[in-house]
């Protein structure tokens, strides 16, 4: 079935460090891919998405490229801030199916 | 914009009690869903609905019931609460079920079963 695997956390970085959170997927159809962010005590918020191969989603300095050949959608940011501390979820959705989420990766950014 | 509203935000129950978690959205979304979030397991789908009057089971439906009498509301009922149902519950909605539609989430209900 459709599934998402993302790197285990927690990830701890210093402010201004480069961030990569790996995400790979398995899907029977042609999925759209999403990254969600969850701040403490809140629900999930859409961070970015890509709907077809080679698309790049971007938002708030975060980027992820839909790589069909490697079935990946890694999240990157060039310079993280303390305010980026949160849990990040990779997710996929295939037509007429439900959204599937990864286990989440907790990021802590220290000043 | 209110988006997706969940009530209550926190609840403590005793084993065997029943309760209903409320979810309402004001975006005229057809698709609504309930997830539970447990440490290290991401979000798991409990039940979902593709429109008023239509519901179906997700990955972990046992112990929960849902109904969808209106487009706006999608309550989740715990019939007889068990400690294994201690979790954070999220309601979400999207315009439809097609792949390019992201889901919009409520802020969650933190439920403890003693």
C-alpha cells in the first residue's frame, strides 16, 4: 500500500545551520507529496506541496523537490532559525485515497 | 476565517465512559477525516467522510463511531473509553479527495483515559 518513510529524529541544529529531513515514499499511483509542520500545542499546517514529478515546493525558506526516480521528497532549508523548531511530517495522497503520513521528525534549533 | 474547529481541547475520562469529540468546518469542504496522533507513529486515520451521509473506516476504526449529517459537522464518538484510546485527536478537511488537495487541520483534542 501507499506509505511514507521519513528520517527519525530528533534533529538538533544550531541557528543558521543547513537542514535536511529525508522522506521517501511508496505509492501505487501518481501521488501528490506534502510537508506539514506542527508547532507545540497546535494542529498540522501545510508547509509546501508538489503535485507531479520534478515539481519543487517552497515556502518560508523551505524547499522540497519531487523526485520520481528516487521516490523521494526531502525537505531542506539553508539557514534554520529558532522559530523553525517544530515537528515536520511528510505525507502523500493518491487520487481517491486518503492521506498517508510519516512518523514525524522533531527539529530543535538552538541559538 | 475559523477553518476547522475542534472541541473540547482537553478531556479526561474514566474507563467505560462515552463521549463525543466535535469537529466543524466552515470552508464547505466535502472531505473530512479523523486522525489520532501517538508518539512515534505519526497520524493514523480513524474514519473519514466524502460527503454528507457518507462515512467509511480508516486504518484504526475500532472503538469509534462517526456520522455526517451536514457538510459542516463530523463528530467522533467513543462508545466505551479504554486507556488505549489516550491520544491526541485531529480533525481535518479538504475540498475533495483528489490527490492535489491538502488537508486543513484543527488544533486537536487531547484525551486521557484513566
